[in-house]
């Protein structure tokens, strides 16, 4: 018998305990390598393709502080650095936020965009700018985080109240959460539009209100918010062990000595930080939070922590590649990042719906 | 056998009292429906008059009559015939189309939150229109109204078909979530395309995405009216034929209805109605969703497509009066897109519907 | 299909529903049938109780009888007419169904709900038909709901709501009525009340004194109380058919339900009553004795 035939049943017999090495490769080394490749692709591809050698040259010069080398190619690469860095951060942030939301609400349809959090962040940002609070990127990120928090509380409260009224107290159903999210998204979008139409200041300062994009990303903003994203990811990773217990339901989690309330609070804080930062950097980018965690669950991570950390890396890969895709499909015209991720994400969501327990 | 149990004799007619009671209840229900229809129609006429005469530019009713009679009053004639009247008519027709579409979706899917605007039809139609605009942007003359209506119809139909294929059956929560996902995709395409199209005219793009009666023309109104002349009677017939479906597919089948094919036809007509409205005025949020529960409240719980259509018309004309004129008077000349108003007002109402749906489910559960 | 027809028993009731070679199933035609092949006669003007363990094909059989599930093979005659020859509306004027889980629509009064039963008698656009008021009024009277006619259905108690659904079926005024577990979720007193109501249903067409009723029931002693005729299903086939006293015997209960039971006659009404025995019961009694 060929060795592969022997190996396959063995892997099937023990899917829950993959080796640590496999874990390290799938959720660490492989996405890191891919991220490096995607970054090079992100810097090389676009309306003006640049050979990889020039990319590496320019990157080396930039990293060692020698400045941008001469030539149009090098300038093109340098001009793509901010959006690539931003895409990395946004991807990591949203994928981890999605995993945290899915775990905290025990809802497979958790995504900051789908549940109305991104729209809430946009509205808070627009409102803040309208009253003159939007002076700095830090202020905008703070506003976005506040909006995320408010939207999260509103959506969860309404969905939980609907579940209670429906005679099924406890975790609200995925569909109730998604419907509440759709309502909050529509209302917040309408209010944001009103502010944009009525206030030229908002129109001028706040550009990615309708759709996420990294086309006008600023490296300074990315550097400023990178620590926020880092803290958010660490917070989610720290709270991750509680997720495994949370998946069994609150009562059982208590019985296992976990504190579901505390785990949820930590996860919500992570979601708020990550979504706020992502919206401040790129506006609403949908479905990343849905795509990355569900794709990774197929790889059967042994622990929730591996899932969270894997999401950070794979999410970054996903968004950097989505940005590249948006740049080359219709070149020289560009498809905004928010469109690309949604177009990629909707089929995944529709496929998810066919699973038992999601739609029913 | 259990001979001790009495066997009831052959059927006897109902008592006179019972017959009177039933007839009285039925007449009361009918009267309520007639009153609701008449009241809404009167309200609609009043609002249209208000929309045409009142605002930053006021026209007296006698002047309006003279203008409609064909007389030319410098200034006033132009504003009434080219701005105020087309807006009012477009608001009325699009509202009626969305209200009827909502009633068809509501009855077929038996879910108060299932409406063409939540389930992706409206945003699919809008995506069709903006993609057409993007394709024809560089060409002389741009796109015709007819092409625009065709693109909206194609987009709306594609969205409805995508939802149907993903959910693989009509109704159920799967259908709702698939609809929301398709809706998100449509919105993303609209927003992304509009931003790319209108780098230099962000403001006007913003206004169109939100749903606005600003750019409406008599040509577009004519197309919408022609579509409605076919679709509204068809929709009313399907709506009536689906009455047994209110009590669930099993019983509907036993009552001689065919809820499957009739429901699919009703959804198709509803999608076409929503697409026709979107082609003319852009995506107006929540009108289809809200018109049906409001209409049911007004008509005393009876589902009625004409009442829903009238309610939708009243909602949009009212929203347009407020967005275009009242906000203008208050905020010094600025005007909001009508869709912003329906969106902002609709979101809390949708959340309320969600809460109420939970309560209704609890009530419907077998004791 | 007529080749499989068994010789008619002399003196038997005429068949209200006559099934010959009926096969029903889900999915591809190659999948094994859930019901059948089955030959079955259900007597006209009588109450037939269909009993059987879960997943024995009771509900599938009912779905076949309402034509919701197309027949894979065989034929069904309803009151001596081939069901396949009737239009959907004509069939709905002949056979009514009370499903197991009817959907209570929000914001609908009892009278409006019952009026839905008139649908098969109306035109395609649902205009009122002559006799609507009479049919709704007698249905409400019979179900004792006249006082609740203007109440919202969602405010009714479980027993009242089930009577409202039954009234809808009565307003349909059909000579054949199918009921799928009509007593689920009801308290015992309401179960008895509802089944007695079912037993007294007249044939609205006047052909026979009583309607042909087929009810899927899971409470065996109650089924025996209400039924004139009983059919026990197992594995999609007829395991036994006849009067309740003929069907409810320990051997049939053992085959159909895998149940060890004694059957005694009801002291007042005489119908069989099933007394289930657990694994240790007989041994314990013998040990004590």
C-alpha cells in the first residue's frame, strides 16, 4: 500500500489533536511566508507593474533609512507602501474581530460589517467631525471605537430582547443578530449620509464613508494605530482560552470554572479596539471577519488561541491580496477594497447558510 | 366502537344569531378596509397638493389649477411642471410600487422583516443602474431612461435569483440572511462604483446612493407608470391568490392553493415593482419594509395590497416634503435626499418590528 | 393496479378513501419508499384512527392523501372518484386537512381565520361565494367559538386555538377530513373535547350522515374511544386494520410499537384500553404473588 493511503486514515482518526508542528506551520509560518509574498505583490502590482527585484531594492533602501531610490518604478513602490501596510493592519484587525465576535455571541455570522459595528463606527466618526472633534487620526480612531461600542451594545440588546420576547432567553439567534445589524447599518448609513450632505467639513475630511478603501491610506495613520491593533489582537488572544468553554454554553462554562461574563467583556473590548482602528484606517470593509475565521476553522485549529493568532496573519494576507486584486482586475481603474472583500465574502456566507444550525 | 357517544345528526344550518354575528363582523372588517383606503387616498391627495404648492417656492392653489389647465405663468409654470409636479408624481408612484412590493414579499415569506429592500432587490437594482452608468460614462449621450430601467430590472432580478438559489427554498430565516448578504454585496458595488465614477462630484454621488427624487424626469416617470400599470394589477391578483398561504404551506395546499408557484410569481412581481421604483428614484430605504405593517395596522389587521401601496405612496410623498422642503426651511436652503429620511426613520422601526416578531413567535407557540 | 384489489368483504362499509398500490417517498425515485406499496380502504362516514410508532409513515401517508406529496405509484380514489382527475380546488372541496403545526398568522381574528376555509369555494381572486357566511357561522357554532369570533387568534388558549383551526377545516365543508395529531399540546380534557367534536362531524354534502374522518393519533386509548375503524402502520406498511378491538391486541402492539401491553375493555364505554407493561412489571407481580 502506498504511504499516502496509510497516512490519510490516520489523520482522519485523530483530527482533534494535530501536532504542534502542524499547528505552527498552518497558523504561523505558512501565513507569514504568504504575507511576505503578498506584500511584495502588493508593492509590485498595480496600474504600473514593477519587477520584484526593484521592489526588494526599494524596500531595502526604505527600511535602512536611505530614502527612495531614483526612478519611476521605485517611486511607484514607495507610493504603494502606505496602502499595503494599512491593508495588513486592517486585515489582521477585522479577521480577529470577527473571530472574537463569533465566539462571544456563539454566532457563526459574526462580522463587524454584517452586525452593524462598522456602520456605527462610521456614523460616530462623521458626527464627531461635524462637531469639530475630528482634528487628528487618534481622535477619529477614538470616535470610531465609541461608535463600534454603541452599535455592538444596541445590536446585542435588541437581539437579546427579541430572543426573550420570543420565549427563548439566552444567546440571541444568529438571524436576530444579523437583522438587528442590518437595521443599525441602514439607520447609521442614512444618518451618516445626512451629515455628509449637510456638512461640507464632514464631506471633506471623512472620505471612506460608504465603502472601505486603502487607496488614500496614510503611513503616519497606520504607524499611529498599529499599536492599537496589536493590543486588540493580544487581548483577544488572551481571552481566547475562555472561548473554548463559551462554545459549550454559559451554564457549562460556569461549571468548568470559566467566567463567561469576563471572557465576553474582554472579547468585546478587543472587538471595539480592532473595529475602531480598522474603520479609522480604511472605512467599512465587510466580510473579512467572516471569511478568515471560517476558512481557518476548516484547518481545525486545536485551540481558540491558535485560531485567533492564525486569523491575524491570514486576515492580513487576505486583505493585502484583495487590495492587489482590486488594483489589477480593472487596471488602470481600481475596485475599492470594500467591494472586493464583499464580493469574495458573500458566496462564503451563502455557503455557510447551507450548514445546519445557521439558518434554522 | 363506542355506541355510548352521541352521533350528531346530518348538518343543520347555523342559527340566525350566528349568521348575523358573522355577517356583522365581515361587514365591519370590510368597512374598515374601505375607510382605510378612502382615508389614505384623501391623505395622499392632500400631501401631493402640499408638495406641489408649499416650500421654498410657494405656488397658490388657483395658480396651480391654471398651470395644470395649460396656462403659462412665468417662473411658476416652469417650477411646477419641471420640478415640483414630477417630484410629487414620482414620489407617489415609487411609494406605491415599493408598498405593493413589500406587501407581496410579506405575504409570500410570512415574515414581517422580509421585504425587497432588506432582501437585496433594491440594492441589486441600484447596482444594475450604477454599473450601466459606469459602462456608458464615456459615451456621448450616456444611457437612456429605458436602458436604465432595464439595468435596474436585471440587477433586481439577479439579486432575487441569487437569494433564491442560495436559500434553495422560499421563506425561512435562511432566505432572510441570504437576502441581507446579497443586499450588502449590492450596496458595496453601488458605493464603490459611484465613488470611482464621481471622483469630482462626490456630493451628487452621495445624494444618488441615498435615494433622491432630485434628478427625476417625466421620461422616467412615464416608464415607471407604464410598468406599474401592468405590475400593480398582477400583484394584486397574486396577493389575493396567496391568502391561504397566511396559514402556512401545508394548510394552504389543503385549501387548494399552490403556494409554491404562486409565491414565486409574487416575489418576481414584487422584485420588478421594487426595481421599477429604484430605476426612477434610486434606492429608497425601508419604504417597502414599513408600508406593510403600517397598512395592516390602518386596515385593522387585514392584509391588503391596495392599502399597502397607498401607505407606501403617502410615506414617500411625506418624506419628500420633509426632506426637500421642511429641512430646507429649517436648515437654510440645504435639502436631504429623501432616502436618508426614510432610512433614518426606518431603522428604529425595523428594530421594533424585530422585537415584536419575537413576541409574536412566543404567542404563536403551541401552549 | 386493480389486479391487486382484494375481494370486497361482504357487508363492509363503502370506502371513503381507497388506496391501491400506493407508494410515497422523498428524494429520488430510486430511494426506498417511506410508505407502501399499500392497499388500504378507509370506510366512508366513519372515523378512522391511524396509529403507529414515530417515523412509521403516518404523516407521509397523510401528505399523500392531501396530494401534497405526489404518488410514486398507485392510485387513490376519494368517494369513488379518482383523485388524480380532480383539480386542486375541486380536491380541496372534497378533502380537508388540519396539519400538525398550522401557522397562526399575526393580527387575524378567529372569524377571519375560519373564513380562510372558504377559499376552495371561491373564485381565483378570492371574491366572496354564496354560503360563506352560513358555513363560517355553522363552523364557529359547532366549535363553540361564536363568542370568540372577533378575538385575535394569538390571544387564544391552546385548546381554543385548536378549535379555531378545526373550525377552519369545518368551514371548508368537505365530506372527507384529515387530521394530523390534532390533540398534540392539549390538556387531556381538551383532547377528549376535541375528539368528541371530531366524532360528531356531519357530512356537509349530505351524502352520508357523518363525514369521513382520518386522524393520526398517538394516544392509543383516546384513539380507541373516538375511532370506528383503526389502521396500524409499521415501516410504511399496514400492520393491522379493523375495529379498535381487532387492532388493539397485545400481538399487534408488540409488532407495531415493540410494546408489551395488556388490553382491557373500558368499563363504561367498552372500547379497548391499553395498559403498557415495563420490563420488570410482570416479574415483580409474579414475585409478589
